[in-house]
C-alpha cells in the first residue's frame, strides 16, 4: 500500500495491518523554496515492523512547505511559520511531518522521516537562503546577514535537529544602518513534531524550520530554517535512516539526492532472511528538555545523558 497524498487537516489516518512482517518506507517532506530546488530536502527512513496479530495504526503524510510574502500560520505536525520583513520579500515555511504511529496523536511513533526547512530571501541582493535538510542529524539552514561580522552573520541560520535535541532558532543582534533601526530577531526552537517559527527585524524575510521527531529551528533575519529529525522506535528491525543530503530511490524508483515535494509512505509485505532489532533507544521528551537545559559544559551533558540511558 502507498500513501502519497498530504494528510488533510493534519489529522492522522487510521489503517490496518494483518499479522506478519511489514516494511515501512517513509520519504520526508521538502521545505518550501523559491528558486533553488536543492533547498530543504526531506529525509528517507525505513524499518521492519513485525506483528503477531492484526493491528490498527495511524499515518500522516507531510505537505511541502509553502511560500508567500505574508506570514503563513502553521500548526501541529507542521513546519515552522515564515516571517516577513520590511520589503515584503517572499519566504517559506518548513515541511510538515511524515510518520507512522500507534496512536492518532503521534505520541507513540514507530517511524518518522524528517522534513526540510523553508527558504529565506533578501530580494534586494537577489539571494535565497535555503532551508536545511531533514534527517537523523538534520542540516542547518543557509544564511548570511549583511553589515555585521561574519561570525555573527552565520548565526541567523535555523539549526538542524537530532533525535534528542530540537534545532535552535537563528539569531540576529539588530543594528542601525543609514535608513532603519533593525530590532533584534530570534527564531524559535523546534518542538516535538513541529518546526520552529522564523523571525526578522530587517528588510528581508526568513524561513521556518522543518517538522520531525524534533523540529528544526526557525531562521532569523534572512536565514533559512533548520531541518527536522528522523526517528525509529526500538520496536522496529533493520532500520535505515538517511538524511536529505544522501542519494536514495524515490517513490517512483528513480534516484534522487534527498526527497523533493510532498512526503510519501509505502508499506509492503516483507520477510527478510536476517533481521536485527533497532537498539536506537530515545529519552522521554521531558527528560530531553532537562538534558538540553544542562548542555553546558559538554562533558556534563555526555555524563548526564549516559546516566539517563543507564536507568531506563
């Protein structure tokens, strides 16, 4: 069976599987882009699901990010909103989530493929800053602010997420030029199944983060959004998680580097000779927020995270 149309109203759809072994193949959604089709490519994820009885599950197919010269409000399972600057340049939202879950709220995910972030733009300089790709270690958005030091300028990029860490939003300190006072801007951090919203206080426009297990951060100033992360449940076997920067077979069996356009899910009966259970355990999301809070210094984060895994 194949589900290749975006889910309506962000409401996961029920489906049934009979007893047996089933291969899940998920192509994540591309973030919105303006001119550069390489922007915000979706990830690829697959895993083998074995059930000893007939079972009801839920799927959600993500929609590619949208672009406009107005703010596009987004909701649950969606990419982050774009943000529009003084010049009313178009920018784009991140892609929405593509996943299979045991429940209709996405609280018991079996497999999710990260979506790409949306593009930012500064039309006066004729530049588009594309979003980061989705994946287990998702990519940062592209971004380069003007009239400030390069070390500060690259901070406008929305950051990519991982399976234990949402992507941080980009930031811009603000400043004054010959005509305007630009307020400071701070893109929002990604959340569980939601990309971070963009922000800008300048002339150009910024892109939202992609959805995923954790969403990518929203871009700031004119930056693109970060990609959302992929995740596979420990209940799956023979798991493969590839980022949107890797070559994969598309749903139509052509070769592509990262997935373009809307998400897609394919489920096929599959009985491989060899199976290996996924040992990719993940922290409870509430615990993750504690680890995130204490991410300085780095060695403390590693020790603390290791302790959490030991007590699970």
